[in-house]
């Protein structure tokens, strides 16, 4: 059985990640911090001992308003639409391996 998860572009984390004094020294946080997804590393392959890695990264300067994501696959870099990033493409060998978030200000 393959579990599928829907990726959210913006998340809220009830507790700051990491010690508060490292996150914002001397500042009391009264609001729940929000983070925006900006990159996903995928593993393609049937096992951890082999396969291939690709990257989708949000880069609004690189593309048009509707295509702010780039897909990096070895030396091939191309623009992709957000729905290509956030919808499951039906492939069982493509798994989100690392998710990268940055704080929303």
C-alpha cells in the first residue's frame, strides 16, 4: 500500500522549531509562526540503495507569474506549473524526500 500525502504550500507550526533563543533572541512570540514551502527534493527509485534525485524549487524571479517553480533534473532545468509540483503524478517510484520551508513574514 502506498500512502499519498497532499503537500500544503503554507503551514503553521504551533511551537517554534528549535530553541526559542536561537530562533529570535530576546523576542516573545505571541503568534503562531507560519512557513512557506520553497523546495522539495524527490527520490525516484524502488529502494534506498539506488535511484535518482530531482528538485522542485520556488523561484518567482525565474519564471512567469503562473510558473514560479523550477524543476532541476541533473543538467536539465525547466519551469513547471504549481499543479505539477503539488499533484501526485501517479508514479509509485517518486517520493518527496526532503521539504524545505522558510518563514512567512
